[in-house]
DNA sequence: TAGATTGTTAATCGATTAACAATC
DNA sequence: TAGATTGTTAATCGATTAACAATC
């Protein structure tokens, strides 16, 4: 969604101390058309003033609210490999109100250790711990072969959304929101687009 | 691009020893419409046989070729944080013919060390080393504040494509292929879609 | 009032789906 | 020949852009 990109741009614009911004300015800043910006924003309400533009702080607040970023979220992380570890230190998580409240892995060497003050638990405990901590979001960073099993456990544990980093198509019921952060696809789009230009 | 997803599905189908597959089967396997599958494939050539379907191995080979995955690619990695480290061990890279041929960072403690047999070099050497090793793809895993500077260096070094993991809109000339792997946007789409369902 | 910029309607564009003739 | 399934054309849908009246 483009709202997310607008939000980021507004953060920067606000930091520069700019008070008011036009759809044209936003459009130029993020690389879309002014009409698109106005359409996107108008869909959620009348945030601007005709002849003037949008109040930066005000608009930003509204977008954050629409994106659900004024809420606090409990996240569980399944799979503590390099990627999982990278996520625990990812600043963007905290900035958006995401709190990693539990970490699961099935490596005995990792179970019982603490990462950022959170104890690593065996994956068998997902169904017990996730509901307990009112966790809404599960991040899957296990190998592709294990991802579906983990997804099933998360669904049973009544998770609301899954952020899947494993390169595999997961099967979850429609009421569970699923996002795939798939590096493979990105790599392939990259080489596909490169295709014509290179040998 | 959906081709990437088809490719993955065909790998699995092939492993099961299936010889021929219909557009309907593929569609069901990856969750799109049969017409879409046929349209996508027909765009690149006539890979199927009417009344029969597609030969799995044959189709897969064709898709790999179209995606540029039968080539070998030289990749440089800039930024050796947790995420950068995760990428060096990412199996999907090697599987697709991506070779990390150089790693750059500006932390003196990291410079000179070896990761997977590749020496970590100072970022100042990008413009020298990248052309030397005929590197086509640059992966940026530095903090957002440094990303544009790195991108500029890569462009000067004549890179063909950039895979950007920093949550920032990069400015590169149109002839450089740019892909953003933006976790922030994914998080925000997630909470946005969750918005209606939750408090 | 004149200039600027929004919100919105209408026109355009592209992508998806439905339908079917071609053909194995 | 009858059944199946492709490749492709036409119909549908949705998203983007252009244009402009409303209004600050």
C-alpha cells in the first residue's frame, strides 16, 4: 500500500519543519502522480484544504491511525536463524508498536537462552504460549520445509496474522491475514527485468 | 511476477515425478485462475499441447530461462549487520546462480575478516572492486540513513541492479534496475488489513 | 478578486476473466 | 469420434489519470 510510503515521506518532511504540503509535492517525493495521492487520501476522509494543501502533522497522524500504527502489537517469532536474529534487532519493529513477546525454535542449544530479554521456547509450546500472551502476529523464519507445520500451529493458537519469510506458499484459513516477504521472488523479478539487458 | 511462483510449484511437482500438468492444476496449486496461468505462459511462447497440458520438466526449464535463472550472477553485499549476515547464508542465493563476490562494511572491526571465504572490504573500495569483479547486482543492507550514499557509489561502479533492504526511497538512474525488499511496508499492510478486525 | 489546490467525476488504460475455436 | 485442454479473442473489471467545479 502506498499509504505506507506516504507515511515515511511525511516523517521526513515533518522533520524538516515543513507545515503544509500539496499533493504535487508528495507525489514528487515518492514518485507517483498527484491525482493518485489525492485519490488515495480522499478515500479515507477529507484531510486537505482546497487552495492550501495538507497539514503535514495532521495528515501524518491520520495515516498512522489508518495503518493501525497507533496500536500496540504482540508478535511471536518462530525460527531463530540469522534472519530471525536480524528481526529481533530490527528497529522498525519497535517503531511500529510491534513487541516480540515470544521466540520459538527447536534447537536444544537455543532453547532456554534469552534474546533481548525474551526466553527461547520449544516450538511445541506455541499453542500454549501464544494465546496466553494475546499474540496477534506470528513471524515465520524457519526453513521452507517446516513452514506449513508452524503455520498450522499458529492458526491453532488463534493467531490473527502471519508474516511469512519462508519461500513457500502457505495454506491458512481466510480469516488469518497472510503476508509473504519472499526474497526469492524479488531475486527472480530482478533477474527477469535484467534479462533483456544482459546476456 | 507470478512466473516465479509457478517455477517454485513446478519444482515440487517435478519432484513428485509428475510428467504432465494442466493450467487448471497449476492454478489450483498456486492460487490463481487457470486462464491467468495460460495467459502468462502463452505470452512467452507455446509451451503446452492442446488437449494434453504442459510437460512439467520442459515448462520448468523454459520458465527458469525466462527468469534469467540459468545465468550466473555476481553480487556484492554492502552492510554486514544481522541482515547482511543472514543473506550470506541464504541458500536461495546460490540456488539461483547468485554468487556473493564481495562484501563491504565500514566497521573497522569487520574489515579484513572473512565471511564464507569472502574478505570484508571498506565501502570506499566499492568503485574499485565492483567493476573489477564484473558485479551486476548490489544488495544494500545498511541503515536507511546511509543507503542513498551507497546506492550512488554502486551506480558509479556501473552496477546493473540494486536489491535494497533499507526502508527508504532510493534515487537511481532509470537504467539501473531497483527492487525494494521493504519489511516496513509489509508490516504496515499487515496492520492495515488487520485494522478492521481488531481494536 | 486572482491564484492555488483540493475532492470528485469522467475518460483512459491495463489487467483479469470468460468463452470458445483450434487441436491433440 | 469424443473428451480434454490449450492459445487467443472478446467482455469485464478495477485502477490510474485527466479534467474541472468547489472553495480556500
